C-alpha cells in the first residue's frame, strides 16, 4: 500500500498492480474470467502502443516549430517518438500531434482501456532505464537470497549502510540476505552493501 516502504517501488507501481496480481488471484479462483480477459487485453494493447511509439519516426522539419512552442530543444536529426517522450516537459497525449500513425494506434484501443493504456505506455517509456536497472537489482538479490549472514556481526561497523538499516539488522539478526531484504528499513542499496560484504 505504501510504496515508499516497498523494496522495489519502481517495479511495484499502482498502475501495474492489476497486471502483477490478477493472474495470481485468477489462479486461485478469486478473479473472474472477465477480469482476467480485461488484463490480457490491456497488456496486448499496451504492447502494441509501446511498439508504435518506439518505431514512429519524427523529422526535424515537422517537429522543430512544434517543439519551440513548448520550450523544448529542437531536433538536429530524425528521432523516434519514444526519444521525445523521454523529455520531462513532453507527454504522450500531446506528442500524438506529431505522429498520425501513433494516434491511430491509440484510437484502436477500446474506450474502456484507453486512458490506462496510454498512462502505462508513457510511464514505461519514460522510466524504462530505471525499471530495467531495478529489475537487474531484484534478480541479483534473488540469486543471492540464501547467502548466510554471521550471527554475531556488528552491523554498526558497516558505515555504508544507513543508520536505520544498521539498527534493524543488529536488532533482528537475520540469518540470510533474503531475510534482511524483507526487513522494513533495509533498502535495496543496503542489500547491495551486504552483498558486497558477504557474497564472496
């Protein structure tokens, strides 16, 4: 519920909660067939629109005057719509003016899903590098889940850890890095320090 306390807040977002959790609830009989079909449709249209955004060409001759009106730097060469979407001052909705093909892809999304799909695609494109980096960290930590931590280690001696982390580790004495990573107050950065210290 409170993403500021989540281990991987970029991966565990409100806008992708339905895609993360509906298949799990469907598998145990909580989510209906209709709910599952809606999530699958959203994933399909989001993938289609993301592909359209990533491949839509934008020419300087078409975009520079438009960009100047929005106090955004001009182009010196052809780029994709996705590269323009990385600019913090630009959003997907307004960028559709530069790409009729992408606008058509948006119109192909059913009305009941359109706003959600546009929001998801904009979020994933703008933050893709951060999402990929956090996924790599999550995968690395999962790989080292069972690395043992010494029972009598003085965590206050590891000054690279946050003070809150050192305090919690000294109090709870987790036996593995996996257990440590699930303690409130132990951040992914703290887990990385533990990996560097004990994963030898």
